C-alpha cells in the first residue's frame, strides 16, 4: 500500500487514547480561521491531519495553514501563505509542507520558522508526497503539472507537464488533482485527460502512459492505490480498473467512477477495495477479480470522500450529505450524523486518531467527535 503523507510518531494524548470502536458523540464545533464562505459554490478541500496535540488544517477563507488544538480547536500556530490553503498538509517529525491556490509550495519548521518556498503555476489542492528516503517532495497542481523539489532547500529537481486533450478545449476540467503516488522506482500520476502516467522517480522521464478515464469527465482526480504489482485507478465518471504495472495491461474494469481513492481493507485472506463513488454509492469490490460484494447508497448524488477504516466501521462523508459509518462486511448503515442547515456537505477526508474523529464541513466549521 502507498501512503500519501508521512507523520511523526508522536504518541496520542491521553485524552484521546483508545479505539474508535463505537459511534461517536459530539465534542465541539468551531469556525475555521479566516473570512469564511464567500461564494455560492463554497467548499472546504483541506483535509485535517492529526499529529500529537495538533490538527493541521487550511481554510478557504485564510491565507495560511494552521495548527489547531485538538482539545477545543483554538488556533495555536500559523504558517503564512500568499494564497488560501485548500489542500492537505504533509507533516513530518520536523517540518510541514503544503501548497496554496496561487501555486506556491511552502516548507516550515513545526515551530513556525520559514524554511523555503517554490513558486509555480496552478493551484495546489493535493497533499505533497515525500519520497521514502525523505530527500524529495513531489507536488501536483490542477493544471496537470508535477514537480520534484529538494525537501531541504526547495530546489527544483525535475518537472513534468501532461499534454492537454485538445478535444476537451470547449469543456471545463475538474478543479482538482490527485497527489503523486510512489510505486517502487516509479511515480504514478493521474491527469485531467483521464491518462495514468508513470514517470521515473529519479529523473521525471516518462516511462509509459495508459488511457483510463472515459465519459464527459474522464479526469483522474482520485489517487491511484498500489497493492503488490497492481494499481487501482478511477476516472471521475468511469471506470475503476486494475492495472498490472509490469505490463500496463488492464486486468479488470468496473464501470463506476470516483473523486476519491479506494480504500483497501483485508477480509479474511483477501484484499477488498472500498470504492467511494462519484454517484454517491459506496461499493466493496474484490481486488483480485473486480467482483462486487455489496453496494451502499448514501441517498445523495454527491461524490463520497475517501473512506476511513475504523473498528466501528467505514467512516465516509458526502459532498451533498452527511457523515456516516457503514459495516464493511455487508454495507449496512451503522450510524449517521448531520446538521442540515450548517453542514452543507463534506468535501475533505475525515481524520481519526485514537478515539477522536475530526472533519471539516463546507460551511466552514471544524467538528470534533469522540467515541465513548
């Protein structure tokens, strides 16, 4: 499995130790820092990252990344930016890396000391990816650009831009981009053309590419997920495919799409993919064959967030709905929570650490809940 960010191994504070093994109860709700929603189609894309005592989070109404207290959500530290920070942060033992909507990537020490910045074009909405040796940070932008930056200095090592699909010039592409995913000595990238591209990790040279996405919105905005020699890739509209990396052949396909990555879980001795559909349905699919085990309908047509596996069930939210727990064995609803007039949907992946759940609503609030 390929992880999209690395975090320090700070112990979970005593208040939140334990397992998220029961439906949670309300803890607090606080307004996100900044001016708040100022558009009819407002969304909060920055997913919370929990590390030690802090929640690292950006806001569509503030030109900064913030470290917020897990206890009550109050602002503890501020990492300034030139534009709003609407992507997830990458937090390591000593540094935090993030991008803004102006296309600038930043590195700060955790204490708030500025280290470097790198300016590029195109908003950064995905978490940066750190190489296994910690030497480089990979950054993607919504205009189909990926950059490899020196983690210590911010110096550009290489960059790659995907060619635009000229047949889509009259159409809008989706305002999103997946993070870079490292698979051995390859970097796997999804682009607005619906193409999965593999680059050499060291040089950025193109190794191969494969057309995946189909339909009106073929964009690949969900991060590929790697298990063994297979990559599982979704177009926004359709399909979900299993790609054999050595041969680049598609082993199987399912005609469903997603805006968020599949979640691989183990059921017995087999890998199962939990696919958060762009049609509002959650599906369990056998990774080996593509066979569907069950489907759960959220009751909305909004895209589902990347699921989070917990002892209490699969935690998932909808851009048009609520946050819910689903039984991974049969797809039945375990728990549901909403606040209709203030929630306005959830676009960013929720986060769980110990027995605490935190998530951000499109209305501009950070919520915390605790499993009793």
